[in-house]
C-alpha cells in the first residue's frame, strides 16, 4: 500500500530543481540566436510538407532595408546604433531600452531565492532577535535588538536541539517510543544485523525497538518519538556504522553521545524545507534555551552573528 524511495530527499530535490529551472526563466533573458520576428517574404523558405504559421502583416513604415527594426534585441548592437533603441513587439506599445549595458542580458525578472516575512516583525529583545527572511530554504536571517545580523543554519540548529532533547531523556531514562503502524523491514548485511541485534536492549532504552528478521534483515517496531518520522533504513545504516567503530567489549553507554548524534541527524529539519514565520521564531527561541546550541552534533556552527562593527569591517569601513 505504500512505496518509498530509498533516497527521498534526492528525488524531491530533483523534482524541485527541474520545476525551478522550468519556471525560473525571467522575461529579461537574452535569446542567444534571436531571429527577426518578421522578414521579407523572399527570405522565407518553406520545407516540403511543413506549413508555416500565418505571418503577420508588416507594421506601418516597415521596409526590407531596415528589418532589424522588427528584430529581437541583439547582444552586441552595431556601433552606429543610437543609445535608445525602440522595439515594437507584435502586440503592445513600443518601449525604449538602453542597449550596450550588461544589465540588458541579465534575467532581471527571476525571483530572488529568499522568502521575506511580511509584515516584518520587530527585533525582539532576544539574543538571536526576530526572523525576517529564509534564504535558499535553508538559512534563516534574523535581526537582533542591537541591530546585529543573525544567520542560522536551520538543519544544523535543529539537529542540536533534537540531540539535547534525546540526550536529556536518555539520562533521565524517559525516552518515549513511537510505535510504527506497520513494522518496517530493513535489509542489511549480516554483520550489521548482528551488531544491531546485539545492542537491541541498549537501543530500546533510546526508544528504538528492533529485532532480527532473518539472516539479512531487521524488523523495526518503534522509533524515538523525538525524531518524528525518520527513514528507518538510513537510520539503521548510520547506527550500524557507528557501532562498527566500537570495540566489541565497549558498552553502548561509552559511546552514547555519538549514537545519539547519529539519531538526531535523522530527526532534524532538513535543508530545503520552507518554514513559516512562527516556525523560524520558535527555532530561535529554542536555540537560546538549549545548551551547546552554537554548534551542531558534528561540531559545525549553527549560527553566525555579525555586529555593526563586523559588517563595517567586511565592507572596508573600518
């Protein structure tokens, strides 16, 4: 009743990328090999068996001696061209554009890759401020009360939040499990199956309930509730890799933080997900209340804060 892609994120990115390429072409794009929209009748050639669409009548004042008047703008106009070139499209009034400028070749009408929050919230009295936009569906831009510019990597930041929540619950022995409606069967090499089933009791205390399902598969019955709905297959593969790095006599508690870090990565907001203003604001507030929130589980920064002095130095004003 259900089909799953092995790498759903890659498939989603492929589809979104194709749609963006198809819809993101601005009306200001230059045509590399623009042909005249109207040419003298003698210059037309009609392939046998393939009729051309009806050719509109020439505009008033048109002559074969000046066909470029009816052509699309060229990338490099002739030296004798006047600064303002009048273009007359088939339908609509004439418009004057300035030729010879690099801007004429840019897709000026392509929408920016940022989603601005409207109306803009006031810079709250918080260290990370109030969100104002999301860039590339991955980075949150916020403005602090002192005017500082705050940049947040949403995936890295949420990964740290999930890590700390799972780690705190594990320390308190209160990790909640979310039973799957249908247990997931994950095919794995026999060695990985043996590693995971050998630590099944320890993993159950982290909210991951699994059992062997034949020599080369594992049956997943429940996942940690804090992770949401991760892909069980990729989660188990990462955990098997982490367990493979442990010595046989090492208990899971000795590498508990590393195992939790692997699990947290699968329960965090992914790059490419559009967030609402409320979601961005909630993420910033949780970061302010979470220890070690300045770095993700892998040690990468989650937030960059640029003060007025920092920005001025970047622009050479200091």
